[in-house]
C-alpha cells in the first residue's frame, strides 16, 4: 500500500473565479462654513398700568332738630 498517506487523485487545474471588489472608504475632515443668519425684531407694546387715586370731600348735614342757629344780621 504505497498510497496510504497520499491522495490517490491527481491534482486538477485551479479554478479562477471573478474577482470580488472590496471598497475601503477613508474619511478626511473638510471644513465647511455654515452661516446661520439671525434677525432680531424688537416689538414694543403698550399695556395699561392702573394708578388708583382717591379723592376725598367732606360736608356737614344737619338732620332733624339739631339744626345750627344761623343769625341773620340784616333783620
């Protein structure tokens, strides 16, 4: 048994398949200026602010028989 540890089949021609494409992506930083315009609008609004004030008046009333005596000088 001369073929005990050997392959008894003869070698064949190699089979070549279509190449597979492997893409390796490399990324490099690139500065890009992004400008964000801002418009500031100042709105002015009027709103009521109540200032309360109090007026005071005073008067005398005479009721019933407690009327004061007024003297008429020309009589």
